[in-house]
């Protein structure tokens, strides 16, 4: 979202700069200085945003700098009667694009406080005697904040609808596209591999044919719950096909991913899903440390899944290894050098 706001923010600053230039003979040319200060702060924020550990703090600092710059202009151009007083509501528009509801409320509170401080601090008696300008500015601020919250909630609902599978509640292929780009950067910075598990329910068509599509949908929901319960908070599971699922494991090598896949296989086999016994086959791969080529890793895991299916189903197969029998995976994993995250699962 910050990338979308960046060019529009530059255009907005340009509009404000033109207004200040036109009004320079009346309010003074020096009023461009606070606007320049806010512009420099956003340039500083943009340069370090991609590598920042806590980007939200950098964004909050830049946002606060813009509010302080406007408040300074208000105080120096008449306080409550300053033509720039209503401008303090402008930065509030962008809060909903960057922060949650609490962030919008907190930012609106800061803006309201600056409206009062920049007006009362200049001439409190004048504000008390004629509060209309301050009250109108506060009303504008409140209206902008409320409209921003409504737009934010609508945006969240539409984004959820576009990235979440309505049947299982899992992420879908649209969400996967965004996450792949993030993991590519994460792998480069953290110098760690990314594990992939591609899983497919065995003989799922027979479940639909024998028990009906309602039972098949219930099975898919139960299996999705099983997958979610066994993952770490930052692991993500996707439904990428009718009965096919994908799990991405940041920081996990092939050995770690295979251990998790075997645990999932046993759990699903031992659980009756909607009173229907089902099994699942798994293909596993992992990227090289520092280089996450998703297409290559997915193709390897998908080929491993195909080999697991061909070998009899209900088993885990690791890309590049001879196809194991269902009971031989522990022996195969024992021969592997354990990865640094082996104890995660």
C-alpha cells in the first residue's frame, strides 16, 4: 500500500506547495519550509522501508512529521484563524491504508490534539470567544476519520474475499502470489531455505461419488483444520486445487519439511473426517538457502507428490530421494543431516 500511496503523496504535496506559493504574498513564503521538512521525512522513510525490521514505526514517524509540519504552519499563520488549520485532517486520510482501527483512532487523536494546541497555544482567549474555526476543523477531522474507517473495512472485506478460499477458510492462489514475493526477499535477507509441501487427498473423487459432495466438502474443511493446527504461526497453508494443498515453511529444509509432512500424514490417516476415512499423499522439496525460486521448488515438490501417488499413495516422498515405502520415512530422515530448525516440529 505504501508503494501505491507514494506517487499520490508526492502529487498531494505538489498541490499544497502550489497553494502556498500562490498565497505567499499574504501568508509568507517561509510557509514552504514545513512542507519541505515533511517531504524530506517521507523520502527518508521510503529509502529504509524495505530493509526496516519495524517498518510500521518508520511510517508512523513520517506521518507524525507531516502533522507536526502542518501544525507549525498553523501556529505561525494565525492559529485558530490560519487558513491551514483544516489541513491537519489531510494526513488522517492515509491512516486507514497503513494501520488498523486502533492506529486510525490514535492518529485521529493526535491530529485533534494538534488542532487544539496550534490554535489555543497562539491565542486561547480568541478561540474561546470565537471557536467556530476550531470546531469546524475538529468536525472535518472526525468526518474524515469515520469515512476512512468505513473504506478500510470495505477494503478488508474485499481483500479477504479475493485471497481466502470460502469453503476451507485457507488462503488461495491469489494470496500465494503475494507471499511468494515476500519469501523471496526473506530468504535472501535471512540466508535460510524455504520448505514446500504439496499434499493431495487420495481417491477424493470416490469420496464424492460414494458419500456425496456435502460429505466431500466437510472432509476438505476437516483436513484444512488438521493442516492449520500443526503449523507454526508464520507457516502458511493454501488450497491450490480441488483437493490439493500447499504449505510454505520459512526457514525449513527438506528434512524438517518431510518430518512435518509425515506427522500430517499420520494425523490425517488416524482421524475420521466427517465420518469418512481418508488418507493423503505428500511431496516435499526445499529451496537453496538465500535463493527461493518458487517455480523450481514447486515443480520438484509436485513431481515428488506424483511419485508418492504412483508408489501407492498415503506416503511422503522427498524430491530427489528414491521413492520410500510409507513405513520407511523415519529411516530416510535419520540418514539426513538435521537442519537448524529440526526441533521446530
